[in-house]
């Protein structure tokens, strides 16, 4: 499958001495979720732990929640960086807070 970049969304994975981080920015919705899935799949091929940094997101809907749940299934340890009130509230409203570990920004 070919994933076509979307001008309103970006997903970038970086590895550093601490681990692998997936930084998300823009709008994560049904139009852009495949880009996020692709990055999660790439990260899962090389890492056992992932930190998702959603602070750059301006919007996230149920498609974004599904990406987070998919990532949770792929990694032994998944963390989400605190700092995006919309994302945290959406996770809370969906009753999924207990499924994720939230961490402060590094």
C-alpha cells in the first residue's frame, strides 16, 4: 500500500538514547490516520517501546484514538506525552485512560 503525504498532518519517528518517539502534528483524522499507522508499523519493526508525542496535533478524532489503540497493541511499552489537552480529554471521554501511560515531555 502506498501512503500519500497529507499537507495537514505529519508523523515523524525519531530514535535517541532514551528510545523511539513518534511525533504527531496537524490533524489526525480519517483522512490522515493511514500515515500514522504506517509510522507505527515502521517503529514496531525496530523497537519494543514507543513514546507518542501528540503535542503538535491541532485535531484528533476517533480515527486517531484507533491509531493509539493499535500502537498500544504493537508495543510492550507505550507512553503518551502529556501536553495536548484535547487528546487527553478525548482519551478520557472514551474511557481509555487506563490503557495508556502518560509521561511528561523530555
